[in-house]
């Protein structure tokens, strides 16, 4: 049974969504603390997130960006903020779909089904490719025209996160959170060391200037 995580502070709409989704065969969980909603979503490991933009104590676009930095879970923005800039910003920050309120139940269910089908098609993928570099996740091996090189666990996790978010800046905090989940002790200095080691490892196969530092923001590939 696919699980959908609902981030909606309007109680009436939240209850309506839960009833609709449960009637159509979905397991539903809802956010309890909006200031920590990214952590709640990661702990729940849902198959899809329904995200409102107007939330108490935070903003849905911030949540979308932070969640996308650490997870590939499909995100549908469901909101009454329906200006063009809201839609463009939501999609730019990582949302997979944007549905205005008031919503059509049939349209919402159809969009959910389409996104879940699309997401299931990528399950089990063991390799990521970007910019001439291929990362074999099953073997922790990076390869390019210059050959291949084995990565440490931390190097593999950092490179995987950056490649999955290719073209986006991933904050240092997001990378450290990802490494903390691997039971590795990571502070700010340790992250810098790991980034430098990853650069040196990639240089062994002729891959230089691949990791871009964005001062005060994070890294990208």
C-alpha cells in the first residue's frame, strides 16, 4: 500500500485529503510539527508528499528545497498560492507537480498515480551518470574516460547526493545530514576534508573541476 505524507495545516482540508486518499487505497501520514517537517518526512519514508506552501512557522518552498536536497521522494505542491511565480519557484526548487486549490479529486488522484508509476520505474537503479562521470552505487566505483576508481563510503554518499541533484546547489548542512544517517561522525571540518578527498579521488581518473564550491551556500556538480 503506497504511503502518502500530507503537509497541510488547514484541518478541514487535511481531513478531506486523508479521507480521499484512504478511500482510494493509500496509507496516509500527516505532519505534526511544521518546523521539523523535513525530518518527519525522512523518518516516515513515504512514497509521495503532498505539500502546501503556506505553513505555520515555515514556508512550503523552503520545505520543498530542503527535502529535495536529501530525498528523491515525489512532491506534489497543493496550494491556494497560485501565482505564476509560486508555480515556477516550486518546480525550480524540486517539486514534481503543482496543483491549485480548490482541487479536483479526480485530477489529484490521477496525478498521484502518474507520479508513483514514474517513480517506480527508477527503483533498483544502481548507476547514476552526469557530466561524463558514472557512479556505480552497488560497487562504490566512479568511472570516466580516464578509467575507474573505488570510492570510500563517504565519498560515494557525497557524490551520489550531488549527482542526484545535478544542477542544484546542495547545502553543506544537507550533505552533513545525509552523512550523519550513515553513522559517520561528520562536522563542518570533516565535511571539508571529505570533499577534498573526493576531488582528489576523481582527479585520479582525470575528472577535475567537477565539484563546484558555492561560497557560503554549498556544492554542486
